[in-house]
C-alpha cells in the first residue's frame, strides 16, 4: 500500500452496520512501530457529519473510533500494545457490543496470525457506560488510506472483513491475495465491487 493507496467499496445498506460490528484486517507492514505514531487501517468515515467508524493504531495501541450521530466521536483504546517486528504479518480484529446487557457497551480487541485466526484477545475488553450505536453514514468503506489525516499503512494488506453482528452476517469480505496483479476493480466474496486507487 503506497501513500494514499486504498481499496474501497461504495456505501450501501450491506456495509452500513449500525449495531454490533466485527472488523478484521490482515496485513504485513514495513514498520508497525512507526515514528509517525498514528496509522489508520480501515474505516467508513468521512468528515462533515458522515463519521461511522475507524480502526487505527496510536503509539502502538489499537484504537476503535465510532460515532452515533455522524459528528461526535467516541474511542476505545486497547489496554495493551500490539507491536510485532517490522515486516511481520499480523491480523487485527475489533468487535463492538453496542449494548452489553449491563447498561454499557464493550469493545474487545484481538490479534491473530491471519484473518482466519485463531484469535487471541489483546488485553482486557474496554467497557463504557451507556449503550450506543454506529451512525449510518454515506461514507465509502475504505481499506488502507481510510481518508483521515493519519498516516497510511505501508506494506501489504492481505484481506479484510466486516460482519453485521459479532461473528454474524458478512457485510464485506475481500481477499486481495487472489486478485490478479494490476487489477483495479474486482468483485469480492461479498458480491461487492471493489476499486483500488493511488497505486494500490
């Protein structure tokens, strides 16, 4: 993934999770502990009132950012860092239980050797008071350069998935490993048309 490199799919009801969500990305980065401090991985997030969710890393810790109204953000930060060696492959996973049944919402983080798992919980789940939701924005779903001012991931992104519900119904499922080199548009297992930009 070069600077501004990304793959994206258009907004649709299928990729617009508003309740429980499960996001997974499988990557090999040139430098996981970049001095740039903050690196974005994927998101459905656009400034100007169209903010749904964003997964990024800040100083080696995963951060899940979401908005219930499209403008005001909430964040949950993993309680322990994830800093593999430079050039190492790592899969990242975040799930969000927007109503944990105890008047709160809970965000656990996980890591694994690939998008197929097995998954190991990263630190403790992050729980906040109050139930919440994820705004149904019109933003495109982007992998790589997620469209914020954060640094982009440099390296290879192997696969990406999101689910409506935790291990629920597939919303987005794209395996970049099986696409032909230089293809700029292709259909994923999700039936969606993905397009790549900026040399990705």
